C-alpha cells in the first residue's frame, strides 16, 4: 500500500523497487512569484500543516498557453482526433504508441506527469509501470479509483531513454494538454514532478520550493508534489506526498483517515 491503513507513519509504508530517474531540466524563463490560490477551509487534522495563501504577484512574461484559444464544447474524443497520428515533434520517430490519457472525462481531479515510459509506450496508457502502480496506490489511499480521476502527461510520446522532454517537444504537445484540462474542467490539478510543474507554472524554481502549497492556474487550484518515480528512489518522501494528497482530499470533500488510537 502507498500509505498503510491511510493513517500510519511514513516508516510503515511498503517500499517498491527502484525506478529510472525522471529528472527535469530548468529550461523555462525566470519568473517573479507564483500566484497562490484563494483560501479555503483549513484541514481539521494535526498531521497536515495549515496552507499559507498570502497574495503574491503573478509570473511575468507571456504564458506558454496564451496563444491557445479555447475550443467551444471541446471533448476528449475531439482532442484525440485533432492530435491524430502526431508527427509535430521528433518524439514521434521512436514511439510505439501515443499515450493520450486515461480516466474520467468528468473527473474533479487531474494528475499530470512528465511523459510516457517504456511500459506506457507499449500499452498506450499513462502510468502503468512501476511508478504507475505506486500512483494507483496513492489514488486508492485517497479513497478513489483510477476511473474516478484523469491521468495524463505533458508530452504524449516517450522521450528516448526516459530523458526529460525538451522545450520544442513541450511547445508542440502542451496545447493538447491544455485542451484536455479545459474539456474536463477539474476542481484540482496535481502536478507530479518538476517537468509538469515547470510547464504549467512557467517557473524555474525547484520542486521542493513549491510543493505542498496551493497555487492557482487558469482559475483552478493546483498542487505540486513529487513524481511517483522519485518516491521509488526516495521512499521517505512518501510522507510529504501523503500530506499533499490529504490537502487535495479536503478540497474535494473526501473523508480523511482517522488517527489510530493509542493502546
């Protein structure tokens, strides 16, 4: 399980085998401070610290997505049709299958990762390898199932050697990601790892500086947390991710696990 009994200590979690690195490069322009989300109800549990939601200045410079116009009455099947058998960037040369996304078209929660790995490229589905199994455990620990959420990536073809997506690849693929999010209209977005966070927020800051706090992205609440592949290499970080997920649960109105009573 990702988190034993959904209320145990970090040390009681099962440690999956190590996975390949999903490191992200800082290739986006410098920004000022990131926009924080508006305040909401604080968590009624001592295990999770209150969220600081002080007003800040939005990032300077044009957004990566500003040129992308919203498509009226857009749907996921239409977006997939428009994507086609994409050859817009060099990633298509080595792919087996396009990994578009998976889950509910009416999900209140969307997880966005970096890009497909070998297992995803073979099956055409996101997060089905070792990191994907851990993500499924994370979702289960929240009291949800994969069919209740939507899962996708910044790029839809596997980068060679599981390297981080390059700027031109992100530029070509991210408009389809934006359309997916707009079509689903989720209440909360969770960025898994640095690549997703840097792409959506247009920031060069390290993930440790922005994870665990509510941010605002295009009028929606956004939470940044560690990628499951990072957790496979650094199991103690699961405790931080569990705190982040509990904040998401509160925002979605999901029941929090009850604290174990000491004997």
